[in-house]
């Protein structure tokens, strides 16, 4: 494992320990037996199988069809490298995430992430296995590594995962900073630049009637700026009273991890506006 991988693991463990002390990492409110299984399986498969295979596959495709471009960007500076990753990795993840809340079949792949009725570091890698295998940003990252930017990706990944892990954790690190009056201008900039617990928790909130909930927005991962730029941002500096998605049909363990290999006979297959009053209501939420 690389040094950056160990740093990410360290960040994950640090937030996990904080949750263990403050909110019981392994016994969240309203969790069920399948929650831990989905989180463990999806996390382990992404980190040990899916992501490494995508990077290898991107390299093999590059070697086979574009051998002349291997390492072509290795000598560019930090700023151009940053711009490439922000656009082709982070912005692409924003659009993939947004599409997953716009098209029923994609939401079926993503819904495991929202099935949890709590926030936690445990949710960071919680998703359908196929969802990750298809994620464009992972493939673009693999392509950029093939082009010679592996040296930059190592540091970029640490920063990105620090933000994402912090945004999913139920340790709301931003809450105390909002209360410091002289920090208000700084926090105004921070919450419009990166994902924070307040802005990302809003995306996971359960009830549409809750003013702190914003299902159809706040999609950003590293940069919340994409939500600001593309009109999907809501900033309230408050946190939902509960998490999950109201009126969402139950999903089995198989559907959460491997839909459509394990399809379900539920309205989740018809989550398009106008299909039926019930499914239209759910589609408006997800």
C-alpha cells in the first residue's frame, strides 16, 4: 500500500474513533442488521478490487490503444494537474451523483448510500458494487494516472477523502466554527468551496418538510462549488432531524449491493415522474 493510502486509512480511523467515543460507531440510531453488511462488503470490494482494477484496466487500455501518450503529462505543474483532476475527476463525480438522483435506474444503483438512517464515516464507501464499477470519475482518474499524474493523485486523494469523510461523519466539525462570530466570513467561503457536514447532511436528510433537507442538490464531493456553480446548492448551517428518504420502499441486501442482478418487484423500478402518484412522489425526493 502507498503512503497516501495509509493516510486515508488514518483519517478514516481518526473520524471513526471520534464517532466511537461520541456517538457509538457500531450502534447507530435506527440501524438494521443489513447496514453493517452492506457497508463492510461495499467498502472492502471498492478498495481492494474495484478501484485497483479500474486503474489497471485504464492503464491496459492506454497501453493497447494510446501507447504514445503514456506519461505525457508527467512534467506539468501542480496547478494544471489540480485543474485536470478537479474537472475530470471531481466535477465528473458531481454530474454522476446528480444523474443518480435524476434517473431511476441509476438511483437503484445508488440507493444503498441513502438507505442508512444515520450519518457516519461508515457511509463513505457504501454503494452498489456496480455503481462504483461504472463511475466515470474513477475511470478518468485511471486515465490521468496513465498520462503520468500518479504523483499528483496521491496527494489529491488524501485531501479529497479528508473532506468527504468529514462531510459524512456525524461529528459536525463545522457546527462549532459557525458559532465563532469572527470566523463567519471564513466559513462563508469554506461552505461554498468544499463539502461540509451541514451541506452534505442536508443531502441525506429524510423528510422534505425539514428545512435543513435538500434531496435534489448538494451533490458535491470534494468541491461544493459545483453545486454553487450549477444551481443545486442549499446552505442553511443547520442539520436534518433524521436521515434516509421518506416513503422509500425497503431494499434487500442483494438489491443494495448488486441491483440489477438481484432485482426487486417494487416501485423502485418505476421511479419516473408521472408513472404513478406514489412513484412520482419518491422520484421527486431522490
